[in-house]
C-alpha cells in the first residue's frame, strides 16, 4: 500500500470516527471557530489543570478535512501543556508549507502528519488549520481566566 493511500485512510478514519467528539461533563472554557470559505464550524471544550489540558472534546459541522484535522488535534492534545500545543501548531503550519520536518517533529504531530498533502490544495488549507486557529483563541481565553 502506498503512503498516500495510508494517509488517505487515516484522514477517512478520523472523519468517519472522530476522536474526542462530543461534550465534556465539566469544562473550564469553550470556544467556537469558523471557516466561512468552506462552511466549517467547530466548538472546542477543554478542562485544564494549571497550563495543561486534562480533557478536550469538540462538536460541529464541517467537511471531512476539517473534521479529521480537529479529531487528530484533540486526540493529541490531551495531557499536553499549552506550550506543547503551540509547538504543535507551528510544526503543522511548517508541514503545510511543505517544509521538511525532523523525526521528532513528525512524531509529535502524530496522525496529523497524514494531512501533509493538504498544503498542495490552497483552498483547503483553512479547513485543516481551523482547529489550530481556534486553539490560539482558546489559549488566550484560558490565560485571561488565570489572570
Ligand atoms: Zn472545510
């Protein structure tokens, strides 16, 4: 099986069976993100302890790429610190720009590496990056909450 097929199947798997999809019983912050170019709308809820994500869930209506990317991010975000998620966002942007990643960067990205091909589809880049933009907003809100 070619790598491209494997990546395609990972994207399909996440879009058909999104991880962390639903609502948390208890959350510290909720934020919505939208990509009007495609009609993607997501809402992310998090539970935190200090500067670490201890629970994360999302809902929304979106295309398969946005759904897969959000699922991949949320699955990866659980247990991570805010700084680690910022790093993940930077690595993901580098991936879509077509930059070479180090082995450790690839490992950190996890399944999200499967979205590398989206960088060649400019109209879909926003679908894949919406969750990372939404994380930016969420992080700012969390920092305001902490004062
Ligand atoms: Zn989309």
